[in-house]
């Protein structure tokens, strides 16, 4: 159930990039990704309201159903984008590149696709054309999707009863903060605090 594995969904636009350079951005693609991102976030925000016992116009069953539909439709569109453009980095879509990464994060029913995007994203990260922090998130997402230990501690389990959050198993627990720092990330302890309800 999605409530058990609290995964990153509000971390799309917080990273530095190569904005000093001038590029001709694809405005149509920007609008498409932006629309996909809003659709992705809407049902997650409504679900968060339920978790926090806040008022929502929707019941939990409706939210979960619509959430699954949103992810499914966005996955189809994401595959079309990847097929046509490769990974859409900053030079093509500016900050919206970070939003596209979030959509790929949520394509959990196709880890092979996520791995493919990860390989393309790695190339763009090396050119400073995509976020190394977002890349780290996707690395962990793929590892967890393959039932392996994560590297950066981005994938977190929140107990539905106690609301206590804990990173899923780590491959290098003693080095995790050093590895996170290399990717422009805060210490793991601070990150886990952000999941508090």
C-alpha cells in the first residue's frame, strides 16, 4: 500500500542548475511536463490530507484509485517523451526537468523503464544538464524496486500506526552521509525528519 512506503514527491524543484547558460527551451514540452507533474501531485496531496486527518473533498478509496490512474497515464506520456527526446534536461525544459524526474520516480510498475531513464539521466548529470540529487533519488528508487539495499537513504518507510519514519535498508550505512553530501543532499537524519506528519 502506498501509505506504507512514504516516497519522495515534493522534491521536484529545489536544485541548482545551469541557468546561466542560454538555451532555446521547448515550451510545448515544458507545458506537457508541467501538466503531468500537477496531475501527479494532486492525488498525493489529497492523500497527505487523509494521513494528517485534514479535510479532503475525496474519500481514501477515490484518492487511491485516481492516484493509480494518474501514475499509469503519466507513465505512458513519460515513455513517449523519453522515446522522442531522451532525458529532458535543463537545456531543453529548464527547471521543469526536475518535475519530469518526479514522474519517473513514480513509474514503479516498470523498473526496467526507470533503469533506462537512470542511464540517460546519468549522461545529462555528467554534463551538468540534470540534477545529481534527483539522480541519487532515482538510483535508490530503482534499487528498492529490485529488492536491493539503497545507497543514499532516500526511500523511507513510515509506520502507519506510530508515524515513525525509517530509511529502508542501506548498502553503506556508515558512509551514507558522505555519499549524500557528494550528491548535494542534507544529512540523512535531517532528511528523515521531513517525513514527520
